[in-house]
C-alpha cells in the first residue's frame, strides 16, 4: 500500500468524522462500552443552545433562534433516531424494500443534526474584533489573508442555490482548508473533510427576520463569528493528525 493511500485511510475515515461530531457537540466522544467491550451506540439528543436565546440580538432575534433550534434542529434529531429504528426493524425482518428512502433519510437527518450542532457553536455573544494570530496565520496560508477567506466564505453563503450551507472544512488528503457549499446536505459532501465552521442559509435560519435579504443575514453571522471556536477546531484537527 503506497504512502498516500495509507495517509488517506488514516485521516479521512472515522477519526475525521469523530472530530466533526465532537466539535459540533462540544462533548466527549469516547463511547460507552457495551457488555462485550465494544462501543455502545447512543441515542442522538438535541444539544442545548450554548447561550441564551436573546444573546445574539440584534443580529439574530430570540424568536428566530427559538424556532430554529426547538423545531427545526429538534426535527432532525427526531428524524435521525426514527430512521435508525426503521433500519433496525428492516434488518430484523429482512425487509429492505424501503432501503433507498431510508438511506436518503439517514443522510438528510444525520447531516442536518451535525451541521446545526456546529452552527450554534460557530457564533458567540462576545465576538472578537479579529481572529487570534494563530488563526490569521493559518487562513493567510490557505486563502491569502483573513480578508480573502471572509470574502470567499460570505460569497459562498450568499450564492448557495436554494437552501444549504457554507462550510469551512479541513481536507486531510490535500492538507488544506476549503470553503464548500452544501446546497442539499444529504447530497453534497467532500468525504473525509472535517467541518470547522458552518453558516446555515436555509430560509428558516433567517427569513422571519431578514426576509429575502440573505446577504444582510450572512453579514450578521460574520459579525458573531466565534474565532476562538475556529482556533480550537484547527487545533483539534492538527492534534488528531488530520
């Protein structure tokens, strides 16, 4: 096996995914062991907002966050647990007639849950005026400057067709940061890429406050960017060898 293949398998698999989920949840990803010593699967749960509902005002109103978190994000969590139960029943009954739809639902609800959990932590009530020097250096290496990164990221968020996301992700095979668009998060992916920062541009994230002024919402998101979280995310992928 050549060195590139070994590096890819090492960095683009479960380790990258585990970091994504850890970054999103802010929790400890070490799985509880089952009776046979193997990791025991957990039921997915809606994480609480990391700040009060009104903490991002006036950029994001409390009512917008409440509906977004308590209904939309909660819906993804409920859907994810439901589809996993349906898949378990299908295996028990050897009935895979719905496997196409169930596979699609698994990707839809699972990606929606992960991205929303990371979205809440991409913002902060107390944003810094500029990123830490270490983050500025990394962004400069990959995008030319912090300004260059923000220009590309905000353009990606504003120009997503329909509903979707703008994502800052670490791609371990090329060892580079990428800004990605996910127009439908159940369809588009860069396998092995680790999301560091995400901006939700589905209309439920902003329409009640900003109507069709998506650009104004994206500017508000950028004003609330949690640069310290970005720094911890970048440190995390480096420490994990990604």
